[in-house]
């Protein structure tokens, strides 16, 4: 009995801790493996990880990088976001299976609550798998919370480590699985948030890339600070200071704290999966939409229960005569979106990769301390010399607070990259100077670098990281 009470007390304390975190903090804190913060999530499966929890096949990542660069260079015409449809779940059905023997009764209650909310608020049908070839496997995984975006074909994992098994986090990961990206990566985000690159951990600014306009379809749903897909103010912060600042200051402490799906999360899913396809045409007030029951749905103002029924607006038909012969033109617009603050939005689509509008800059390291609860544990197992994450998040446990700036490599991939010619590559040289200085002989291995050398490295830093990432990923996977 005593042990049961102790277990309940520990569980309750952890729930309180998680509920007090922003979405990104909870996801980052749930990582039980220091290597989980590396760009390469799995060499054997060819999977990369972006923005803490987004999994992506290497081929798709490389395709998106290539298309984005072509678009930026004017070699590719912008096109309507039709590609996303190939990542939709057929007939709106999302089959899933849950790994046996790893989730407690409490965990399953949270998972089922998240599934039920998606099912009740949209026309999506998340149901246990019955032999379907394409399905989501909800599992413990290799640590942390993560999911692929949209349907990728075959079995796709949705990973829920111990710190992820709470309704809002599960709703977030299911959001990815049905096709949602993070809210702060929307192509139009600059009108709503400012990314403060100076506070981002050096080398991780690519996690704030914006999605390419040609790849994303937001279905006319306005940006919203309350989305369950939005990260909090200090995501990937090197010093505890904000990396995301809301244009409207009233929402600075709102982002990342959504308790459940927001109105616009729900609206977006309904539009994305055409939930009102068989309904008569209705005009709903404000930013209301037609739900799967063919009635108008409007914001309730309650973040815990964000949708309420509302009456449709009677439609009047007017006929205008024109002096031109043949036909008359309608001035009706397809959809109208309000920019009311408060509700939420999510990024959706099948594929896209971001091109951040704010250039990464060198960062200033703040107080030397550990920024993850497992730092001491990982350090004892030797990860300080094996993981970039440890150098960034666990400086205290790795005794790096007073470390001298010496010429060294910043990863295990440098020899391979050198063999592939990246040390002398014009477009990769800046990345290699910052990460593989010793291997590329930009300086003498072990050489003590002065302030000028340090600032020079920072200058070259990661300004062109987004140009070399595809090659970097490929190199890691082929080593």
C-alpha cells in the first residue's frame, strides 16, 4: 500500500510538472536519450528529426530542401498547395495500434481522451487497425515524443515516452500524424511572431525555418496563438530568454500552453478533410465553419471547450444585370477569414520544408547550467564526448563552463564529409568551418583559439546551415 501511495504521489508530481510546462518544454523534457536531439533520428531507417518531434523520411526531407532552394533561386514556379493531398488519410480513416505492455491504465486514458477529442470534433475516424496496410503505431519508441506528418505509407510511428502521455501532448502528436505542422513555422508567421535568433542555441536555428508557400495550405484559417501545435516563448533557447516573441504582447504567455485542441485547430482539420462535403451550402457568422453535422460551429471563448453551435446567416441571392452579353459574373468570394485574436491555427499539408526569413546569428551563451533533467545521468555514461546535445544543454555536467575555445570538430561525421569534398565546397565551406575545423584543417587540431578566432567561427557559424543540411544528413546516414 505504501509503495502504491508513493507511486501515485510521484505520478501526481510529474503530472503537475508537465502541466506547468509549455508544449515544447514538455516534449524536450520527455527525451530520455541525449542523442534524440541530433538531426538524424535513425540511421537504419533513414529518418531525420526536426523541431524536437517531427519525424521525416530522408528522401522527403531532401526533396523539400531541393524544391525550396529552387523556389528561392527563382527556378521553380510557385504552385497551389495540391501536393498535400497525397499525405491525407484515405476516406478520413486513421487506423492505429497501441504497443502492448508499455502503457498504464492512466496512460491509456490520456491517449483515448486525445483520440476521442479528434474523433468527436472532426470527421476523422481514428480507430483500431483491422489489417490496413497504412497505419499509426502508438508506441514508447526510442525516447521522447515524435510523429511523422501526414500519412507516409505503411507503419508509421507515433512515439510517446513517459513524459508524453498526457492528453494535450498526444493531441499535438496526432495533429502531426493527420498532417499538421507547428504553428510557428507557418509561412505568414512574421505578422504574428518574431523569431529572436540571438537567443537560439547555435546551430539549431533551422528548427525555426518557415514552410514554403508553395507547399503549405492553411485553408484560409488565420494564424492563432492558442493552437495546440504552437511552441512556447523559449523553445531552443540558449539562455532562457525568449526565442519567440508574439507581435501582440497579450499572447506572449499564451503560446505553447493550449490545454486542448483550439477552435482553429478543429476548424482546420474539418476543412482539410472536407467534413462538410455532403452538407448544404451555409454561411456561418464570423470565422465559423460548417461541421460534420452540417451545422455552423463558432468560437466559444472557452479554451477548454472552444467550439459552440451557432446559427447560420440567411443567404440572399441578388441578380445584377450586365451590359455585356453572354454571362454574369459573381463577386462572391470563396471564403472569408477574420484575424480575431485568441483562437488557433495549425499548419497543415503533406509536405514542405521551411526557409526561415530571419537569418541565424551567433548566440551568446548565458549562465552555465544544465538545461535537461537527465544531464548528470547521461554524463556518467560518456555522452559528453559523443553528443552535440550534451555540449549545448549539459555544459555544467560535462565540465564545459570554463572550457577553452580550441580547434576541434563538432560531430562524428567530419571525416566522411571531407572525403566527399565538402571542406573545399563553396556552398558548404562556412558550415564545415564551424563544425569540422580540425578535420578540414582550417586550424590546427587542439590549437587554442583566441577571441578573434572564436568570433570568426561564430561569424561563419550557421548562416548557411540550411544549404548544407541535406548533404549533412546524407553523410550521416551513409557513414
